[in-house]
């Protein structure tokens, strides 16, 4: 399952630095044959301590983590929806991703020019979101014009679509994102066909700078305004220091933590970003484990066992017979598969079973 998150933001907010830090956590592309091989795409491992524990338990020769794609998208400038800068390219690339990681600068540094000559995080967010809104307004307006003839003829599908489009247009005119509008299942099908930019979930990445003038450390009213904005809109966010994470990305373990302390950074914001991005896409991980390999498999929340099996091979859906399932922690606690079976911890599940995050599964086909 190749779901992608686009890294967006204004110029000089740290997008490319963040992407470079993420790609240091990349995994070999050959393990993920459905992923795009492109310099601007990073296939990034999802941090998961459970995977390593299972690999040690099984004495696995190979350990393969679940992964998510990050895409480095060209910087946006005001007027992108009208083609300014790399506007058309920017908007086309966002249309191709499943979610957005919007990088927002929260540090002052005279040596790094801000495109608007001031540090104002809320203004930066509103600039980007307005361009997305304006682009969607063009899409909606064009679609309304295209179906008007069918509406006049009384075609029920066109009439239903017009109702949806007009609700979206009203929200956009109020400078609200389309995803703030609530749709029923039938309407959601129509909305998905439009591929609207403002329907995509957004995770805000607040980028600070170690040793710099960081708004969150200065008790600055601009930072309080930012937090109020995010709370008001129910928007998830993470705080990262992209520069430090990029410098630290070549180190591991205690050595990494030692250098982190020297650089004045406390948290591994990039790991938080990866985990929250994974969750924002509605993804969970199940595992397969054995002497040859322990691997994390990515599936959507709510996937049945046959659908989850497709992550391994497409044949698993049609040829599915049953699945043997045990929760990862129960398996480790039992000490062995044999002991887990004796204790009744390994369950046999059928086609209707909904896979849970942390399941260890052996498929029977």
C-alpha cells in the first residue's frame, strides 16, 4: 500500500531540510515494489519497537518495517492558484498525495529570509490554505458549469452532485476547507471524484531551530495565536527541529542522544511526525514473523483479513481460507508459538475478521 504525504510550505521554512532528515530514515525501495522511485520521494520506516521485539523473538534473518511515503513538493508562493511561481506544479503534486504535512516556521533568523519578511505562523498557514481553497473553487465552479445541462434535463445524479458542489462552494467562499463540510456516504463518493485539495487531512509541522529565537520558547504572542488557531480548527501538529534532525540522522542510539543534547534539542520530532502522519492516513500495522523475516504490513483501519492479506500478495484475498491470529504482546509473553497455542492465545479467524493494530498473522490459502 503506497500512501503518500506531501511536504508543503512557503519558501525557506525548512521543507527540504525536513525531507532530507526523513530520507535518512528511508528503507530499501526493493522491499516496497509499489512505491515510486523518484528523488523527491522518500519511503520512510515507521518507528515501531514491536517489530524489533518480534524479530528478536523469532531470530529473524531480516527485519522489514512498515513504511510511508513522503514527497518533497515545490515551495508555494501567494498566487499559486493563478499559476504564480511553481503554482501549477505545486498544486498538481498535492493532488497526487493522500495527506499534507504543512511546514510552518516558528523561529526568527535574520540570515534566513522569510518570503513575507516577517515571522507570522498563522499568516503563513492562511496563505497556503487560501491558495488551496482558491484552486478548489476553480474545480468546483468548472464542474458546476459542466453539469448544468444535465441538471436542467432533470438527471437525478446531476442534481445530487450539484447539491454537494454548492455546499462545498459555500464553505470555500467562507474561506473554509472542504473537509469541514459533513457528507453522507453517497455524497462522499461524489466528493472523492472531485479530488479536492482541501479535502486532504493536514498535519502542521512547527519547525524550530536549536539555539535560535524560537517563538515557543520566547512566550511569544505569535506562538499563542498559532496554538489557538490549531485548537480552533482541531488541527493536529508536531514540533520538530528539521536542521538538528538532519544533522543527527546519520547517528543512532546513545551517540545520537549525546549529540542531540549538545545541539540543544530535546525531542525526536521527526519520529513523532512519521507516527502521526501514519495515524492521520488511518493506517495500522500487523506483523508476520519467522526465522526468515519479521515484517510490518500497512493496512487501512477496518480492513478484513482477506483485504489485509493483499498487502502481502493480491492472491490472498481470493484464495483466503483462514488466518491464525495472536496479539504481538501475547506471543512474546507466551515464549513460543507452541506455548501460545497450548494457552489458547492463537485464534483461527475467518473472512469477516477485522485486523487490529499489533496482530501477528499467519494466512492460510
